[in-house]
């Protein structure tokens, strides 16, 4: 097994999101020009989605990096790092409101950080943490890789 593995988001997915969001932003602008109040909301919402899609296409904006120490998640240039020893298990996380299915994880009882955020996440998804996306691979493939790295480097079994 390699000492490091990096997964990157699907550029095709983010490019499609960019095109769709930009089209709806243009529709919102046309609505504003027709003096329709709803156009403001359409433009604001899809304008923000266009911006997020654009940033997500930039190099280094998003990735999942695995190392013997743990894993680092980067989304929109915000990075979070987790140690394998702090993770109890990985599994399938169903995001609320049709947000899709991604990898979820629970922390060990010894992990004391981010308690409130973990409780909120667990109420919404049944998992204390979730990856923001599946980084260009299938859920099953990513889950298997994470479980294997966790088993190898934490000394714990991981499966749900």
C-alpha cells in the first residue's frame, strides 16, 4: 500500500454544475429585467452556486489525502485533518434533503473535539462527520479504501 493516496473531485461534475448554475443565473437576470421580484432570489442563489462551482474547479480547491497518520479533507480551500486513531468507523452517510450519499464516520469515545457539531451532524445523518463528496470514485470504492487504511493504521476494525 502506498504511503499516500490523493482523491480529487470529479471535474466533469463541477463543470456541469457551473454550466447549469450560470444558465439559471442568466434566467434570474432576465427576470429582474422583466421587473419580477423572484428574479432577485434566483440570481442570488444560482449566482452563489456559480461561484462555488467555479472555485471548486480551481486546482487544490478540493481533495481527500490519505497518509499513515490520518486523512485530510479540503473543500473550497478549507482543510480539516483527522487522525486514524480518532476514528471509530466509516459507513454510508445519507445527506438530508436529497443531498446524496457520501462516506460518513464516527469518532472514538476518547475524541473530545467538536462535540456540538458532531451531535448536530449525528442528528441529521446518523454520523458524526461526513466527507463533502466521493471525490470522483464510487461510494463503495472510497469506503473500502478508507476502511482498509483505518484498519491498517489505527489498529481498530472499521465497518458499519
